[in-house]
């Protein structure tokens, strides 16, 4: 660390600027953290504390789990988590398989129709997904998938163009000679894809898994449109319905529910911070 | 569809081994593309073209027949019923907000990339909201912004309780409150992207500039800015598109009350609540066209500047 020396070398003006930067950072972090902390505090508060006390006050009794127990008993929370995991796992598997297969063929083969296919993907990328839901809904209705988790899996897993671009971009950085030498050794194209390309794509796959998990776990609009009932839907709808049903007096119970839903994200975020940060940096720019 | 046009290339060999390789090649191309293209067609392309068709009908979303009405829906939107386009104005707030967000994100990314002690922690905290559930953070914000809610409490704690406002009740302020909620959510994400771009700026340039006595602002303007201009332009495109499709934040925090409805919210409501699918589709198409024009203009401006 050469920081102390850096501080010593500073002119008074530069030191003042550094202090200003720190103040700005601290203020921003305070604004980011405080809504979350207040929700966390509220989830341990009794109705009386919620009514009388300041929001920023710490809860009197950190062991008060009444709100959590109430949320667990009133809401189908296990089912919502099961549904979310179900959708997440199938959608991720689909994104990876569909995306890497298409990327492999588009990047490694030259065939007639290739530029047409690329053009179609560009069109789809330019049209914001939310705008076409009005007619995608009719397609889902025709397929009889309204109210089914499979509607979500198909849309989350099948209609994602950004993943394809990340895979193609990554494939371009893998030397073609690797394919060719495998080919000379007698490997079939399928074996090259499965045994050579897919393992080499693991960094790109983990980027996509991170980005898509964040997206799918947190998305609201698709579950809201296609699986509006909690029984078939994700944790987003669980919270949405709960906040609709609950009166202001049970606000603390709702906050307990919120803590339950975001806790896995927060824990995963701090455990996997390095992977998440680099995944987002790699993936987002290519979108 | 496009699949039908896949055919062998000109150089297919004549001996047995070669043509079996050629067959294998064709099987792989078709086999690996069938499912992706089917999904693309059924869930993206077909709905898009269907949307154009819907926008020229008076369909209610249920009855078996859709009457073709030509451009009537568009005429109503542009010339007859001014209230339909009004929510579009709200997008301007988010658009303004996205500039503020980009400026803040760039500022924080620049100072964090200098390796201030603790910069990792700051970066993580600012990024945290991006990984959280949309409904959860919206409910948190609904409570945070209400009368005597968390924000007022925070201001009191900081000793500036008299700054308290009617954050969501005041019809002028509520739009900025929602912009704040949106900036809160996405600032860290943008910061991270800019931060990533800054890593590729060679450090010795700063060293040289410092020796020559360049101020921080001069360093930013002459070294940092030129090297992240592309990324900033890209983020501006994303921000424009993003500000036109804002749905979650107003829908979940205010439900669109108090004049906070956005155009896409109005379109979704038109389709799924009032069952006026024809009109809703026309609104969506207008949005798509605006997005495409915006993206094209910004792309052109960016490539123009580069040369």
C-alpha cells in the first residue's frame, strides 16, 4: 500500500478534493443503504414500535421473530421459492444449450442463410421485449401456457439475444485451430461442440448464469403477465400479492417477507462478489 | 423459413469420406439451429409482426374476428385524443434522470478507480441494489418515500428534518422521487461498467500529466474522457431505451397514480385491463419506432464523432 505516502504528497487543494470525494461517496452509500436498513429494522419491530417510533430507530428486541413467523404462516413462501428455482434452473439450462449451440454454428460455419439469421437476431435485439408482450401473450394463450411456469421458462430461456452475442463474442476469441486439430483426430462436430467448445466456453457461461440469475430472480413484468397467481409464480408475485392484501398495520410483516426474499441475493452477492462484478463488467458492455 | 435456405456450399467433395463429412456438417448446422430459430420465431419475430397487424385492427383481445381499421388507431393517438400521448412526457423525467445517473456514475467510477482506501467497499455497496428483487425494492421505496417514512426519518437523524417533503403526494415532486428510486437501483450497475472501461486507460499517461502539473479536471478531460467516450455513448443509448420502457418503478411504487403513468404502462393497461388490444398495439409500435430512431441517431452521432 502506498496510500499514506500519496496522502503526504498531496497539496492542500488536492487534499480538500479528496475529502470532498469521500464525503460524496459516503453520502451516496448512506442513501443506498438506509432504505435497506430501515426495512431490515422494521422486520423486527412490534406494531407499537412501528406506530410510535422513528423509522431509523433500532428495534427494541432483535429476537422478535413474530413478523417472520406471521409471513411464513400466511404466505405460500415455500411454493414460491420452489417455483422460482424451477423456472430459474430450466431457463438457465435452456439459455446455455440454445445459446451455445446457435453461437457455435453461427461462428464456426459459413452457410447460406447465415447473414439472414444474424439480421433476424439484430431486429429482435432492437425491439424492446416489453413492447411485444401484448402479442406474445396471444401466442402463449394459443399454446395454452397462460398460468404455467413453462411460459416463463420459454421466455426467460429462449428469447434472450444478449446471451447469444456474449457466446459468439467469446467464441471468436477461441482459436479455430483447436477445432481443426480435433477434426483431424477424427472428432465429429458434435464431439467438438460437446468436448472442446463447451468446456472452453465456461467463463462465458458463468457470466451468463450470473446475469440471467439476477434478471430472472428479480423480474416482475413477465410473472405478472403470465403467471399472475402465487401458486404458479415466482417470489416477485408472492411479494406483490402480499403487499396488495396486507393492511398498513401489518407493514412490518411485509418487511419480514422482503428480507426473506432479498436475503439469498445479498448473501450470494457478498459470497460471489468477485465473480458477479467481473461477470457484469464482461457481459453488460456486450449488450 | 430461413432454415429452408440452408444448403451445401459449392465445394462438396466427391469421394465418400468427404461427402459423409459434408452430411455431418449439414446435420449439425440444421440440428443446432432448429430450436433457437424456432424459439426466436415463435416468441419474438412472430409476435412483433403480429403486433403491427394488431395495431391496424380494433381487436378486443377475445372475439374471434379482428376488423381491419387501417391507421385509425394511430390517427386517434396523434390527432384526436391528446391524453393518450401524455404519459410520454414522463419518459422525459427518466431520460433527464439517466443523464444525472450517467454523470454520477462516471464521477464515482473515476474517483474509485484512483484506488482510494476502501474503494472496493464503496463499489460493492453502490452496486448492491442492482442484484435485489424489483418488487422488494419497490415496496421498500414506497415506504421510504411516504409521509413520515424512512427518508424523512433519515433527514431528521442527519439534523435536516425541515427538508422533509411530500415526496409522493406532491404531483411535481413525485416524478423526481421516482427518478431517484430508479437512479438508486441502476447507479451502481452503470458505475461498474464505466469502472471496467477505466481499467483499460494506461496509468502512465496520468503519471506524465501529473508531472506536467495538469489539474484533476484536465486529466479527466484530456485522458479519461476520450478513452471512455465509446462506453459512455453506449450507455446513453441503453439509458434512452431504458427511459422509454420504465415499468416496474412507477407501477409498483405509485401504481401510476398522481400522473406518474408511463407510456408503456398505459399500453399494457390498455391491453390487459381495458382489452383494447388494437389501440395498445399501436401504442407499442410507436414506442418501438421511437426506440429504433433514437438508437440509430445515437449510433450515427457516435460513429461521426469517432472519425
